[in-house]
C-alpha cells in the first residue's frame, strides 16, 4: 500500500514546485501544470517501485522461512534484505 494517497502526493508536489519557483531553481519551458504532473508522476512511480520492492522482499523471506523453519527472524531480515535488494536495483530509499 502506498504511503501517501493521491491528494497528499498532489499537495507535496505543489509544495515542491512552489519551493523551486520561489528559490529560482526552475525555469519552465512548458506550462506549470505539465511540470506539476511530471513531479506527481515521479513521486508516484517511486512509491510503486518501493511497494514492489517490499513485496519482493516479503516473497524472499517467505521462501527463506520455509527453508529455515522457526529459527528465521523476519523482523531482523526485512530491513537487511530490503537494503540489499534496493542497492542491487539502484533504488534510493
């Protein structure tokens, strides 16, 4: 499940764009709504990638738990596996 809903992503994206404009960090060559949509899409895509990463890590842990039985400590392995897999996939967390 995504950590932010669509409305929250919209507000965050607008704040990012407003901050960039106020600090003169951006010069728009297209309409502002196009830039805003690009920011929204980038944030949404990042959340989807992390969600897929979480699902893949959970699947890996399920497999490892089947192999190692009750000695497997999910709560310790999740962050380690997630960090390793993120690095391999070049995902910044």
